[in-house]
C-alpha cells in the first residue's frame, strides 16, 4: 500500500483488510497480556491498560462498516454531549509483532454526567530497522454518541513512508521554502504522507514551523489536523476533545 494516495476500498477487498486489522488488534492484546481483573475496576489512571470490554469495542468498530478509507481525508464530526464539557481517559498497549511494533492508544471521553460521549482508538504499526523499506501505518477508529444516536466512522488507514530527519522536504518546511516544498511534492520527490523517524508528519512540521501556506496545501490535499499527532515540540501532549485531537501545552 506504500504507493497509493487516497482511495476508498469496498466489498471483498475491504473485508480482507478488516480481517487483517482484527487479527493485528487481537494478537496485540493477546501478546500484551490483557488482565481480565482490570474489568472489575471502574476507575483507571491516565496511561492505563485496555480492558477486555475495550478490546471487544475496538474489534466491533473495525467490523461494522463495509468500507475502509486509505489515505483518504476523514470527515470528523465528533460532537459533545448536551450535558456539558468532557473529560477523557487514555489507555495504551504495545507488542512486538511481525518484524515491527504494534501500539494501540485509546481515548474514552465522558461528559459531566459521566456518560460516554466518544471512543477513539489509534492502532499504529512501525517496521523495525531490519526491513528494506521502513514504513508506518496508522488505523483510526472512532465512535461518537450524538443526539440522534451512535455514529461510527469507517476504519481510516494512513500509510506513511519513514524518511530521514534531514530529508529535503523536511528541510524545506523548516526553512520555510514554499516553492521548494511544492516542487518536491509535485515532482515525486516527496509525498504528503511521509513522516520522520519519530512518526511526525509533514503537517506537524508545517504547523509548528508556522508556515500557513504549507499547512493549507497539505490540508487541501488530504491531510487532517484531527488525525495528526502534533507532538513535535516538547511540552505538548495529545488531548482528545469532543471535536478534534489537538496539542495541549503543560
């Protein structure tokens, strides 16, 4: 999938991809030794492990749709509950699998009445250095409880090629050279889905580099700030709100 840009996969192809995703998730949780006793606790600290019911929900979100979006701009419509502001909890698990590392991070948002408002899970796979071409892919799964009922978005898969931290496209963004930035993308020397060794994408660099023209270009061509892990600067962490995922300073 490394050579593709944006596409929507349906029917039998989508079912095969979903089957593989389900296997990845199930095997990751199996290797990370999910403790069923955690299911007895109603309160978990930040950075807690997933519980068995979280695993079932994530697998269910993969199964529910007959389509899979790949490198296709998602339309996040996550809405808050009428009851008021949200609080969020984050759960995470990781395992070594298939010449790489699988990590699963989940954010469960609740309103002031302690009712679940949204459930967002990001599954990431990164190849290890033994592979000829290092790459990374992320799968975004989200469901939101809205006034009209439950909304679950199709699985959204983003495939990234890992490029050197001193690559021409990243240097062009750092230096604010818009013309060179455009030339590299339009002449196949870089792709909008490329990321550095830490998994940070072009949009993350452009946002923190304060280059609005580059940000606008990347968003217009399919990137989504809601799906970006804006973690380029120290002192920032991912904060899930009912509307988007944004950086929040300490």
